[in-house]
C-alpha cells in the first residue's frame, strides 16, 4: 500500500525528466535536415547511413554503459551521453566532407548509447516497483516532447538562419542537459570508482538473458522508426508538407497524450496486453503512411503512429525492468536498448537500400515494416509464455 501512495514526483525525478527533454531535443533537432545536408555534399547514396551509423555505435556502447551504470553510478554515465552531443554539435560545421560527416554520425551515436541506459535505471531506482509503468510513461512524455520540439525547431532554425547555426543550437541544448545533471544525486547505493578495468567486457556483460522477450519486441517494433527517420522528410515533402519536421511533431504530440494513461494501464492490466494492442495499432499506422496521398492523410497516419508508440514504449520499458534481476538493472536496460538500436539501424538500412532518391520506393518500405511489426504481435500471441516472466 505504501508503494501505491508514495509520490513519484520528486525533485530528482523532475530533474532527470528535464535533462532528458533537453538531451532528446539536442540530437533530434538535426534529423529532418541531415538528409538534404548530406545530399548537398554529394552523399545522397549514403542517406541510410545517417541513422544506421548513429545506431551502430549506440548499440555497440550499450554493454559498456550498462556495466558502468551498475558500477560507477547512473549520473556519470548520463553525463557522458550529454557531453558527446555537446561536442558533436560543435564539430559538424568543421567536418564538412561526406567522410567527415559520416564519421561524426558514428561518434554521435555514443550519446544515446550512454544516457538513456543510465536514465532508465535511475528512474527505476527512484520510484516504487508498482509504479514503474507510470514513471516510465511520465519520463517518456518529457523525452518525447524533446523529440517533437527538436525537429520543428531544427527546420525553423535552418530556414531562417543556416544549418551551422542549427548545429550550434544542438550543442547549447546538450550543455543545458549537462548542467542539470551536475545537481542530481546518485541513486546507486554501492558504487565503485572508475577504472579502465571496468571497460573490459566479458560475454556475460553483454546481454541480460532474462529480458530477451522484451528485447525481441523492441527490436521488431523499432524497425519502422529507423525507416521513418530515413525517408519521412522526403515523403512529407513529396506529399506537400512544407515543414519537414511536422510529421515528428504530430506523432510525438499524440504519443505524449496517450502516455498520460498508457503507463498506468500497463501497471493495471499488464504489459503484454498493452503491447499487443499497441503493436496492432502500429501495423495499421504503417500501412496508412505507405498509402497516404496527401499531407493531411500522412499527418493522420502520424497521429495513429504516435498513439501506438506512446503505448508501446513505457510498457516495454517497464516489462524489461519486471523481467530483470535488480542487481543487473543497468545491463537489462542496455540489452533492451541494444535491441532498439539494432531495430532502428535495420530499418534505416532497409529504407536507404530501397530509397535512393526514388520516391516510389517509400510505400514498399513501410509495407515491409508492417510485416516485421506483425511478427512481434504473432510472437506475443503464440510464442511467448507467461512462465518466462520473472515478476
């Protein structure tokens, strides 16, 4: 009963949410403008690598961030992610070749490899177990608000100033995220001092096998997001949308609205039921995106996509914590995020392979993503057994 009445809305929870908002705004404000920026440099055939390289290093760094989160603490690992965003924003205007740009995308990926891993563990430390779904939903609202505002800000800055100004603004947002972290209390009770020996990763440090069911759902459901990040700016422009970031604004706003109730619903009705409903909605939205013939139709599909992801994200995050061993919470979260980055990377590569400035290939991309999403739904319905659940 005490867990049920204990408030999750503490100062530390507020600070971590604000830091996540600024962090997600920092890296996501670049997304709508990067495909055209790369094409202008002569790298149109490498558009799929904009997201794929980012997610490659994000996924590669997860075992390290997971281990460090469980040893040296949550706050230092969160800080590393924000620092990477800050530095990369300053370097984009300097490295102006295709090779230099792709190198920076590779380095930039370390940011999301570190900060979200430690943040999820930090949030789980702060709130009662019975309210993990609600807490993940509220934190997701803040993170997703950054995802929504970022692209819109990015397109506006580029239209009125220049893309170099956009890169510097990205650094400013990351810097503010770092300053907030400096005032946060560490939540890991038994922490160690950093030593380079902690960077030695053994096979057992890579994957938390208890959370594989949640990781599999994450992998399959985020393939579509990788495709969206790669081609939705071109698809939006083709269908008559003037602001290439508007798709992200619409789907994130609906995602925010549903998160107010989705997290609590997963606490009350169970993670798996909510995941099944959200995956069904996700599949419908992807077909709708592919069939869209106008800006209004695309934005409507974007709204449904937002509802689906707004239900799915807090449920799968809380399910990951449910299934994990408390002593390896960082590794469990890292495992889920490895799957997330792999899914996004696969979607980006798929979209980049099908779409080389050929607009007619975009609907096919989303239809293939629909099929992959349905595999996740089939697994939950027929493959996953409740006995696998630890909690």
